[in-house]
C-alpha cells in the first residue's frame, strides 16, 4: 500500500497536518507512506506555456518534478489543506495546476482529504473534491473538516475534527483493499 500524504498548508505542523497524522494512524504498518510538505518545496504554478501538450510531461525544472514522481507512485493520495481566503492555500493550488500533464495518470487512485478552517471552508472542500474527481480518482468519503480552528490552535474545539480524520483513514484503507483485492 503506497500512500502519498500531501501537507498543503504553508504551516508544516499546523492543524491540518495534525489531522493528516490522525488519518495516517489508520494505515497498516506495512503501508509505505511518503510525507510531502509543500511548505518545504520550491515550485511554481502552471506557466501555461502548454509545452506539456507536446511533450507529455512538464519540463519546468523545479521541485514539482519530485512531487510528480510521488503522485504517480502512490496508490492512495491524501491531502491536508487549510482554508486561506476561502480556498486551498497557494502551494496546494500550484500543485493542482501543475498536474495538467498527469491527466489520466491518477485515474483510480484512492483520494482523501482533511481541511482545517476558522469558518469558511466550503470552497476549499469543493476545490479538493473537484480536483480528485477531475482526475477520475476514487474519492474516499466526505473527508474531515475542522472548524473554529485558528493559527493558535483549537482543534480540541471541534470534536469531529480528529474523529472524522480517523474515519477518513479507515475508509481509505477499506477502499484500498476493495480496489486491490484481485491484484
Ligand atoms: C492568510 C490566511 C487566510 C485565511 N483565510 C481563511 C478563510 O478564508 N476562511 C477560514 O475559515 N479560515 C481562514 N484562515 C484560517 C486558517 O484556515 C485556519 O487557521 C487553519 O486552521 C490553518 O490551518 P493550518 O494550521 O494547517 O495552517 C486563514 C488563515 C490565513 C493565514
């Protein structure tokens, strides 16, 4: 079981990261987990030069090249996102834009997400769902959302935040076995 855990917030150890850790606790010991902290990666959004349409891959030389390898390698991809100005933070949006050349290559990978927000998370959730559905990934469940969480913390204020993160992890594992049972 190959799992890519994408930490999408600019804050490496923030609320969404804690939620993602709770998701990962549900994976079996034999799972190979690659943790990718976008806050540590140096890459840009799509340059829209459209070279990838001819090449079949993105030739922009930045650290997205490592992320491409991880996304292609993974069988399960889990995103952690904060909500910034009502949507996913810039590094995560940049990653999404850069997956244009991966069209068709993420198909049937199992996808999940956790989101932490102070209050307005709807568009963040929609962006994550739309991204995974656009890539024809198999969306695990409704994910986990933490509300009333600020940069100072407060995960404990939302009883469902960590509980639903564990549920998300359990569902992703369940789906993995369902999809890979005939392998
Ligand atoms: C620049 C910025 C913009 C934010 N905008 C929103 C927002 O529009 N809606 C919201 O609910 N929370 C917003 N927040 C709050 C964060 O989403 C919230 O504190 C979240 O728990 C942070 O997650 P993290 O600890 O994983 O970074 C914003 C935070 C920052 C830094």
